[in-house]
């Protein structure tokens, strides 16, 4: 239980920093919503990401790992969509409800930023 709470806090800090750096990623400034988005992100990373990584392994090998950026972007958009379904404000480049090329670029940049910031935060917050 302690690891889940620390992981959720680390993810919340990561999303807060990334939304500050990339204004196109917005959680509405609500701490409660940020924690809920962090829990959704933890569930998506625990349940869906391993399956997607296994299924995308061949194309990831062909692109020397660059397809991983697309997988992270797609999972970030999935987190935004799931958050919208339960009524929590979390948008990535205007998605949801709008989906455009700006959304895709923001999702890729957000995936990169979340990976970098998450690595730094996880070094600071030890389990």
C-alpha cells in the first residue's frame, strides 16, 4: 500500500511539472483531479502498457525504439480520454473533445516530458 501511495504521489508531481512546462497539457489546477489522473495513469501503465509493448515489439525493434514514443503518446491520450469519461478535467492538446495534429504533437512531446520528469521524480521519491 505504501508503494502505491508513493507511486501515485510521484506520478501526480510528474503530471503537475509537465503541465507547467507544457501548457497544452492541462489538469485544471485541481489537486483532487490530479490525484485521480495519477491513479488512472498508474492503472493504464500497469494493465495496458505491458500488453501494448509486447504487441508492438516487432515494429519497435524495426524503428530502434522510436515507436515507443508513439506508444507513450497513445497511452497519454488514453489517460486523457478515460479521465474525461469519469468527469475529471485532463486535456492533452485540446483532447478531449478536439483532436487535431496539435494534439498528436503535444501527446508525443508530453510522453517524452513525462518519461524524463518521471525518471527524475522517481530518483527523488524512493520506494
